[in-house]
C-alpha cells in the first residue's frame, strides 16, 4: 500500500483515538477534557475526507474505518457524556445510550444508501454528537445554570436523547456544508445554508452578549441546523 493511501486512514485513526480517549476521560469525570477530544475527532473526520479527495486515495477500507471511528467518537462518546451528567441512581440515566444504538443504525444505513451523496437523510452523527457533547460540557462547567437544573430532573436528558436518536434515522433531508469541486450552485441549497449561517451567527452573538460558557454557542448552532432543516422539510423545499 502506498503512502498516499495510508495518510487518510491515519487521520481517520486519529479520529478513533480521540473518541476512545474521550470515553475514558468522561468515565473518569473529566468532561472538560472529553468535549475538546470530540472536537478534535470532528476535525480529523473532516480532514480525512479532504485528504482522500486531494490525494485521490479513496478505498473500501477507508470507508469502513471512517464509519467505525464515527461510531465511537460520535455515537458512543456523546451517549456516555449524557449518561455521565444524568441524575445518579435512576434507570433514566441509561436512556442516552439510545443515541449510541441509533448512531450505529444511522451509520450502517448511510453506507448503503446511495441517495446520501450530496446531503443527508436524517441527522448526521457528528451534528448529534456536538449537541450532546457541548450540552454535557456546559452542564459540567455551569452547575448552577438553569440548564444544569433541568438536566438534574428525570425528563430533560431522556427526552432529548430519544428525540436526537429518532432524528438520526428520520426521513428528513438535511443539507451538507461540504463544498465539492465542480459542484453546481443550487439556489435552494444556497438559501438553506444562508439561513443556517445567519441563525448560527446570531447564536454566537447571543452567547457573547450573555457572557455564558462558549459551549452554549455550539449547542445553539447545531440545534439551529436541525430547526432550519425541519422548517424547509415541512415546506418541502
């Protein structure tokens, strides 16, 4: 195997390593380390595809390794992070593990669904993971916040987990922010991306004005991504 083909797989392996370390630190009670590791995994997940396209180094092994890595970093890790911030001693603390199961189904479905080449059908696992990870980080960093108070109850995290898990396999078209070389400009897609970026920018401004923890901006950005897609899907756009 040439060095050219090894580079993307090496980057994908760093995604996997970041996810495994994130799980370890979460179970040790260090969510403040686990979430940055999830962010690192997301960077590696983006860069491996970039490297594969730049080097023309696509392979079946790389495709499978990517899904396995995503299962850990964006399936198991976010589920464990929400489990860690759930109320102790209650069976509802295990409901976030539903996200891990549905992430596995989502990734397997994505690999065999030929319709998901330009965009997604259902919520992509990294987007789901960013909501879970940033929320868990915020709860750990701001234990006196109203969000932490909600999370300490028996409803908020279980309901969120079920909703996100179902969105992973829901037949809702969701756009991708990846730009491919030679891709034609689609007017509707441009509107969707513009709407999302506008709401995302407003989310960052709100978080900055309120001077709350930066992770709240990540949560709001990816929640706005879901909302924008659901609105456009409702109007069949």
